[in-house]
C-alpha cells in the first residue's frame, strides 16, 4: 500500500510514518522542510515531498498513486515548538476547517483515495449529545487540566468545525480523535476503540501513547472500519 502522511515530522505523524514502514508499506512523507528531511532520512520505501495543505491544487498534484492520505496537519511545528503551534492555532482557529475543505476539494479528482484526518478530542461527546467543545465550562476545565491556555478553546472548536466539514462530504474520509491525553510513550498495540465518545481507563482518564495512535491509524488504513465516520481510542 502507498500511504501519504501530511505532518510527517510531527509527534503523531512521525510515528505513523515509522509504523507504516515497519509494516512494509511505501510512504510519501510531506513536510514543510522536506528537502532537509530527505537528506537525513536513510530508510527504505520513503519519499519526502512538500505540499500546501491549504491549497487544493497542491494536494491534488500529490494524490496520484496514493491509496490513503493521512493528514496530521497542525499550524507550525508542534513537535519542536508546541507553544508556537498553540499561538498559531489561537490566532486562526479556522485553519483546520480550511484544510478540511482543501483536502475534500482535491479528492474530487481522485475519489478512490481514502482520507484520514487526525483531529482533536474536544469534539467527542462526554455523554450522549453533550460535546465538550460546545461548553465553555467543560472545555475550560479540560484545558486547565492539560495545562493549555483557555484561549485555546477557539482551536478546539476549530477542530470540531473541520469534522463538521467532513461530515457534509461523500468522499472516503475518516476522522480520528485521539485520547485527550496523548504523548510519546510505549507501543503496546493494546487499546480499545470507540466512536463519538471517549474511551476511558479504570481511573476515568482518556489517554493513549502517540505510538499506539499510529498503530490504530495504520490499522484503519489497512482495514477500513470507519469510512465517513469518526473513531477514537484509549486504554
């Protein structure tokens, strides 16, 4: 399988690339600084390239030959400077919906290419019909717990808006909401899968390692279960 990964140097994206390569897939890795990444990356079956995710024609140009495109787009480089990404996300929270529309427009000319968008956890339902992103009280409490500024609520809602953009489309899209607490850790390959509500552990926490998020994403690329749907995972 030929898998494209946007945000290939990011916390999740880099692990998605590794997971895909380890399973024998060919990867086209997209990054803002693809030329430098290509010099440093000596692995087989990987090609580095640049793409403008906000420009449909740029995306459409890289789609030929791809079976699946996984987008881990974030403004800035969150893996290297999370504070900068947070600032950029607050400054323009509409960027996520803009990227979703650009991806869908590009797919109009390549309708068989599947799209998996790595989004946010704030659009998950904390109980049936109650979405955290729709409540200032719930959202601020979550941001406080995660150590993020309350202004980041705008970016959380931006992710929710991107999901709503996808939900209007008949393209082969999947939206992945990671657990609320996601960070580099161990690849266990053992986790539970959910739909529109978070998966909580025995302590009531929504958590997953970035490595296991990559496992779930490549699992979905290989054997699609959530086409035109959202899914999440957790321990």
